[in-house]
């Protein structure tokens, strides 16, 4: 089975142009299924049928896997099996006969503008790393970026005079995103007073955000930075770097932005992905009604 997996992952990277992080996610999802079938001494794709798949997803449910994770496993497995079918390694795709796991519609967590401002106020901007951290938080909220997009920003992606930045999203798809005056101001401060000192140790780096050694910041590095300030803020909501993206989109829609514009800024291929934020907006409207209506 490993031969087919290796071929599939190569296809995802070269033909589908997926990033290493995305391919790694597929690899992790499929590894659970591979372990499952190997325990049953199944090594040939032709031995995979709908009953085996149902047994696999039933087993996931028994071990307490969340519905969202099960749905992701289903999607990853469907893609792999479809690849095998299209390339004539199997006669049919058995997953077509299996119902996908029911996904609970949980709304993404969102921070209020006041909570965002509280977090943004915490970095010590008298320090080199504090200036960098402040700039990271400002850019996250100003542009609604994913972590992978933020750490991939290069100096050549900045068009600050035009109040725009260039972003490479999923599948290396390029888009141009507006950036506000506050974030622009902090980028300029960082570029003038912080980044040159960080870059001294490794002058070849052209990435915007650098770590203390002068190298490109990692995903985990950014996660730790954001998590640090969220904890310092005392905000009790579950929040993480992606919460800034959710908050960015929600605040735009609350302010009257149209869905298509928000879709473009977020880099969503399908507008249905963006529509989740209209549900959050309805929750916001209901809260306003309860708070301010005499009989709310």
C-alpha cells in the first residue's frame, strides 16, 4: 500500500500544487486508515470495500474522534480512493457507498474588537522582539491571514504605498489584500528599528518576519507568540492565531462588508466557506437585540 501512497503524495505536490504542510496533513489522516487495514492484513487496494470503510469510521467514533476530525478523515480518504479509481488501481470507489460523518455546525470562535485591542496593546514595543510581535498581531487582524500565509510574507510582497500586500494562500494561489494604516505604521517601525537587528545574524533571509536568530519564523514560533499574549490578556475564550482571521471576517461583515469582498480577502475558493461568518453576524444581531430592546 505504501507504493500507492507515495505515488499519491507526489501527485498532490506536483500535479495539484499543494503545499508540504497540506500534503503532510493528508499523510497524517491516511496513516490511521493504513494502520487499520494493516491490522487486518489488507495490502491490496482491491480488498478495500464499503463494509471495511464503515467499520473504520465506526471504530473512529468508538475511540471518541470528533465529528469534524472524522469528516476530515473521510475527505482525505475519498481523495486517495478516487485517485486509485481514476488511475485504474481499483474498479470502483467504495467510499461512494458510504455516508459521510455528520458534521456538527460549530461556529468559529470570535474575539470582540475590545478584546482584539487589549491583545494588541500587550507587546512591549520598547524591545526588538516586542516590536516584531506587535507587528505580527497587527497584520493578523488587519489582513485576516492564515499562519502559513503570514510566515511566508516576503519584503517583495509589501506594497505599502498602495496599502496592499501580496499573499500566497492554499495551493500557492496569489491574492492581493488591503492593509490598514495601523498595520502599515507598525510594519514600518519593525522594518526600521527591529528587523535590521534580527537580520544581522543571517543576512540572506528575505522573509518579513524573523525569529531571534534571524531566520524565518516557524508556524510553531508564531503560535507561541500569539498564545503568549492571549494568555496575558486574561481573556477566557478559547483563542489562537486563526481566531484573528475569524474576527477579521466577522467584524467586516458586522460593519456592512459584502460577502464577495470578504471571500476575496480571505482567499476562499468557494463562497459557502465564507458564509459561516454570516451566521456569526446573526448571533451578533441577536445579542444586540437582547441587550438593547425593551423586551429583548
